[in-house]
C-alpha cells in the first residue's frame, strides 16, 4: 500500500484558489479558497447545487485547471504539471468515484476494476488479477467478478466503481456524490465500505454529498456556498447535536438553495429526514 506518510501531515493544500469559467462572459464560481486536508482525513464536502463542489473536486483531481491560486498535493504544485504529467499524477495518486460511475457496460466487473491498472501496465500479472478479485470481495461482490456491468444493479455497479478506484492504491479518493443515485440502505453500506478502507489503509477521502446523514458520518464537514467556504467543522469537536444543527441549516436536500435555506431555518416543519421539508415544491 503506497500510503506512506504520517497521519496529520498535510496532503492537500489549497491557496487563494479561484476558478472562472468563460472567456467573453466570465462566470467566477470559486473565490479565494484556502484550506488544508490532512493525510487520512475522511471529509465531506456539502453545499447547495451550483455552489462549486464538483468544480473544486475536478480541480483537486487535476481534471480541470484553476484560474488562479495553488493546489499542492503531496508537496507537488499540480498547476505546474503539463498534461502528460497530470495524467500520470492522477493515475498514481488519485482514485475517482462518481455518481454515474463511468464503467464500461460491455466489460465484466473484474475487467472494469483492472482498467486503471492497465493504463499504466498492460501485463496481465496474476498478482494484479488476484488483487482485483480481493477488492471485489471487499465490496461484497464475490461471485460477480465475471458478470457484465449491464447485468448488475445500480448499487452493485457503484461498488465495482469503488473497487476500481482502489486498484492503484490511491492516496486520495475523490468521490462526487457516490451515493447520489442509491437508496438509503445501499448508501449506508457504501459509506461503511469507504470508511473501512479509509481506516485500514489511511487513504484520504473527500466525499461530495447532498445527504446530511452521509455527511454526519464523516470526520470533517466543509460547506461551500456561492464558491466560498461557508463552514468547516469537525462533528467530534462540536458534538453530535450541534453538528446536526449545522447540517440542518445547510440546506434542504430536495431544493437545496440559499433562499430555501432561509425559509428552512424559520420553518418549523423542517425535520432531519429527507423529504421532511414541507417548504419544497
Ligand atoms: N464547464 C463549465 N463551464 C461553464 N460553467 C460551468 C462549468 N462547470 C460548472 N459550471 C458552473 O459553475 C457553477 C458550479 O458548478 P458545480 O458543478 O461545481 O456545482 P455543484 O456544487 O457541484 O452543484 P451540484 O450540487 O448541482 O452538483 C455552476 O454555476 C455551473 O453552471
Ligand atoms: Mg456537482
């Protein structure tokens, strides 16, 4: 496992990060972001729709370049890398899990898990096939190794995507709404899996979610609003009740806007559970 390094050392450092889309008509979506993430953190990134969560994830994942500022990962300033080095950096350090998992439907679960490895080394070594099989059993897909993706359920496909994200022993796993399309029970199972992997390997997780229950199960919660960091707290430090309060205030899971947020604050009917917000259309 290539997660060498001490816990509590900084693995990601973001300094004065701005992102502006568009040439003629400029749309700034991230404003002077500054934060650090420690090695081994299990962090959730929350915030209303359009607040810039995916944009930030894409920049951290070197899929998108920032307009200004620095992103330093493992001591390396990724702004200075050329496209070839960025691709190598992604494959060496990062694992990606997205809501629409981007698997190859005509390939089997095992083949999909192996793809990020084959990008760097096409030799079909028995060790790597063995490792891919082990990862599939870690995500409780034993017996499904040779089944094609299009013959698996949504939750099973998401677990294949998770196993795939682990194949190159990434130090950082970026998950953008990994449970977005799943029911509550499957979402919890997926979170448990990711947490277990985080504890066992020390890999750092950044998980975008709209689901406050999912966020409440992470160690640190960062909220983006309108491209700025609105909150950044550790539930263990502020206590469970206060953490819930903070999360309830963040937004409604259904409509998820700041306008709604203000209404939600005042709204007696707003509860802890999804769909409890009576102010939603
Ligand atoms: N490639 C792009 N070109 C232009 N504008 C973009 C691009 N990607 C995102 N944006 C804009 O940037 C803003 C932030 O989008 P982003 O996808 O980061 O939000 P988000 O917080 O992930 O939202 P959601 O919760 O709905 O996924 C939005 O206003 C969006 O329209
Ligand atoms: Mg998004």
